[in-house]
DNA sequence: TAACTATTTATAATAATTATAATTTGACAC
DNA sequence: GTGTCAAATTATAATTATTATAAATAGTTA
C-alpha cells in the first residue's frame, strides 16, 4: 500500500503536482476498494470518513487529475455515472469488464486478449491504437446457476402436474 | 430507406408499439445520419426541422424505446452524453468504434473480430456473453499523416539551421 | 358517438458534474 | 521567522443531461 502511494506521489511530482492530504486520502480509498467500481459520489462518501472536511468538487478534480495521469481510468457502464478504476501497476492497457445483465455485478479481466484484434485494426484500418475499452454484457456464472436451478424447479412442477 | 422504416414499423408492432409520426420522424433522422453518432439533443434539433412541434422528452422516450428493441444502441464515449447508433440490418452484435484522440472523429468497424475473445471469456470465465462494447482510442489515419507532415517540416527547419 | 389506452406536450424535478469566488495551505525568498 | 505568491481547496452556485408528472391529444374499439 505505502509503496503504491509513494509511486503515485512520484508520478504526481513528475508533472509538478503535489500529493495533498485530500489527494492522498482519495488515493487511499481507491487502493482499499480496488475491486470495486466507485462513482465520484461513492469515493466522496468514503473519503469523508478519513477526511470529513473534504469537498465533493475536490474529489471530482482529484479523480480527473488521476485520470489524466493514467493512474485511474474513467469508465461508464451506461447507468449515467462515471466510475473510476485504478490501473494495475505497470499495466499498459486498461483491463476489461464483464457486466452481468441480471445482477449488475462487474468482474474484471486483466489479460490483454486484444493483441490480435489491435493488430488487425492497425493494419486494416490504419488506426494507431493507444488504448481500449472493452465491456461484455451477459450473464455471470452465479446468475447462470440460478437460472438453471429455476428451470429444474419448473420442470419438476411439470412432472408433478402430468404424473 | 422506406424499406427499413417498414421493417422498424413491424418490429414495433411485434411488441404492440405504434410508429407514431414523432417516432417515424426520429427514425428518419437516425437513418439519414447513420454515419454519425448523435446525442439526444442532436436528434431533437434535427427532428424539429421535420416536426417542429415535437418535445425533447418524446425524443428521449423514443430513443429509449428503440434502444430496448435493439434497433439502436446507446453508447457513451466518455464526454458525458449518450449517443445513439442505428444497428445495421441483421447485425447480431453491436459494431466497434475507433475514436481519434486528436480530432475526435469516430469510425465504425462492422466486422465482429471478437469471436475468439468471446469464446475465451465463455470458457475461462464462465460468463455467457450477450453483447459487447468495444472502443479503441488512438490516432486516426488522417491525424497520423498530419503528424508525419509536421515531423518532416521540423526536420527541414533543422537542416536549414545547421547548413 | 362514447370510452379507453397509448402517446405526447409542456413543464418541473432530479442528478451528475463543472465553474466561481473567497479562503487556506505550503513553499520559498528575504 | 515573516511576507509573498501560486496552487489547492472549500462552499456554493450554475450548468447540463436526463427523467418524472400532469394535463391534453390522438387513435382505436365497442
């Protein structure tokens, strides 16, 4: 944790930004909740626990700054709120997401998976790829199991009826 | 054009929705500007030219409806506005986008390209993929050429100076 | 024609985000 | 240490996109 804070501090200093207490508190929240996909509001509420005097605008500005420095990625899953996602250390690309259409859960995929596709885009479309956003919408493992369960129960009812 | 309107009319009727004059005007705008990625506001302004009495809320509702019926796809390029993109006739998947970080242009890719990746996601993550959103951010062909141009000019200045 | 439902309009409300002005903080010169 | 300055923050207002509400309209069926 401290190590990553240090690294981020250096990244900020490299662009002559400071790691103010407010910014540090924000980064800490992001590190602690790395698995989640927090909205600015979410971050604000969590940061307030550490630094109650912080303002919402500061959180927005901090997230914007971290986003410009590619420390976090800003992503939108179509619910009208921007969410902020820490980039893994050393990752050159943004990771992918699996959004469940049933339960709304969001899973991350760190593997690249797009190397071949990006090559095709570069050669066939002449587009120099710098970054990507890939999100799959579908049914997660858990909800698939639940559906199967329901189907079995429905089938059982059928059998009871006809027998 | 008329043929596609007819098809959309049928798709609406199949779910017992009607193709009202307002809805038809909206669909016509989307068809005419198929290459663009219009926001609700953009659509509203264009529809107003055909049907000046239409209300913004109706446009929103219509786009929402078309989106539910998978006639259009709602997409967000990170500028805080939802954009609406007609699905190609018969397309089962949403097409991909190339967003230029220099000039902001948006190009479309109709090829699927993700078949292999989706297979991997299904088998390795147990996630049943229903749809996807893939956007590449980078430099388009035109801006790359412009950059090369600039580099050449800069080099020429160097040569003039040192000679 | 009357009754009913879906749709639309006009407007208000909400929610997310950004801008503004005043204040605070921290670094550096003296 | 004190004064000065720029950057950052706070509190608040403003803006923007979107959604909700109530009344009016249109189209359909009995």
